[in-house]
């Protein structure tokens, strides 16, 4: 594990543990759903760190984006009292949120400042080592019928 990968792990792993504890101890379903979304996003970041970009993208877009938003839509459809949203139940939560947001921005800027790009490669070189396009070709090539049947079953 490299230095930056270790730092990322020690940032993301405690966030996932805290999200899990928040999920277990949340009194309201909306707060539990937000804790679960935090866990899913952190898991997607961990996939990216382990050089699995397809899993990371699927984790963030499909699970966090679609499934969690559907879950939150159902919760909002059932109803949440508007009085609950106007009361600050935890004193100082806005200050803590602002500090965490500022820390996230500092971490993001520090990480993006160290980004370097290698030399440009041709498409044949990239596909030779395997990438998302090659994975899609493999899945949708010989297994297109199975993928379509699975999709139809999931919709039903």
C-alpha cells in the first residue's frame, strides 16, 4: 500500500465506520438513509483507490445515485413532518458541518494538486491491458442475452 493510498484508507475507513454506527443508531429513517449513502460513497472511493474504476463508478452511480435516491423518495413520499426539519436537534451541528466541508475542500485541493498525467497512449495499448470498454465488450458480447434477461427480471 503506497503512502497516498494509506492516507486515503485512514480517511475513508473511519468515515465508513462512523456511517455504519450512525446507520445503526439513527432514530429517523432519513438520517439512516443518509448514513447508508455515506457508506456507499466511501466504498466507491475505496474501489477507485484499489484500481477498480468500473466497480467504483457502478457503486457510486447505481447504488448511491439510483437506489438511495429511490429510497429517499419513498421516505419523503410517506411523509416527514416539516417541524422536524426546522429544529436543530444537535447543538453546533452547523459549525461541525462547515468545518468538515472545509476539511473536505482542503483534502480535495491537496489531492488534485498532486495529479500528474503520463504520456498519451493509443486505444490499442489501453485495450490491451483491459479497461471499462473491454469489460463492456466482454459482458455484452457473448453474454448479452443473459444481461438482458437479468435486466428484465430486475425491472419486473
